[in-house]
C-alpha cells in the first residue's frame, strides 16, 4: 500500500486558496457592477459619427474648425443640393 507524503495540504495552501477565492469573487462582483452601471445610464451611448451632413457642419463649427461665414456658405450649398435633388 502506498502512503502519501504528509497529511494533506499545509497552511500555505489553505491561505492561497482563500486569497484566490476572494480575488475571484471580487472580480465577478466588480464586473457585474460595471456592466450594471453601463446599462442603467440615463445618457445615450455614443454612436460615433454624426448622422447628417448638417450635424457634421455643426460639430465642425462647435470645434472651431470652420468659422460662421464658412458654416453659412456650406449650409446654403447643402440646402441648394437638397432642392435640386441628387446628381
């Protein structure tokens, strides 16, 4: 008959198991909190690019990339194309 070396796990093994279990459950709980907060936000998630050319121009004006005169000129061009229809 074979005998095992020692009587089982040592105190260090129990300590390592306890610490790893606490870290595991902490990670699970933290992930659930982050996902819950993201899903329950009131503000909409960013969708990326603006949806219309007018929105793009408004964003560029707000960022200071174009001035008001350039904005008005480009908006007039967009409106004229809407009236004339696509080419």
